[in-house]
C-alpha cells in the first residue's frame, strides 16, 4: 500500500517538476537577468530534492512502523505501545505530506492561471 502511495506521489512530483520547468521558461523570457531566489547562481534550492527527501522520510517511517507491528504480531516484541505510536506517527506524517502536496498543486494551478 505504501508503494502505491509512493508511486502516486512520485507521479505528482513529476507533474510539479514539469509545471515548474514551464514556469521557469516563462519567467526567464520575461526577466532573464532577475535572480528570483536571492542566492548566488551556483547555490540553488531544489524543491524537487526536498520533496523526494520528504517522501523518503515518510516511507522510512512507514517501513519502520510496519516492521514494529510485524514484530509484535509474530511475538518477537512485546512493545505494543511503541508499535502503535510508530504506526500513528507514520500515518500523521503521510497525511501531512499529502496536505503539502495538495497545497503545492493548488499553488501551481493558480500560477498557471496567471496571465503573462
């Protein structure tokens, strides 16, 4: 189930990257000399890398929670409370990631609607 969600998120991330590249092309056509990031040219922030890191972190939490639950189910561990907390933490992390994704997709849609 986590792999299905990760695939969906990666597809959305690819769509966001394509939309960001399209917006960057339009921005460079409008103001090619402007530096919108305020950072030196060689030191750029990568939104795509940040999202990939967040997805990897949420996936790691999900895998860890699944392992703890499997250990409790198999009798290898008696830390039911820890397993439940890890499961809830992974669930909340995923929900937060989905909310960030929804907000970013909404913002990209609004940017695309702006007139040039």
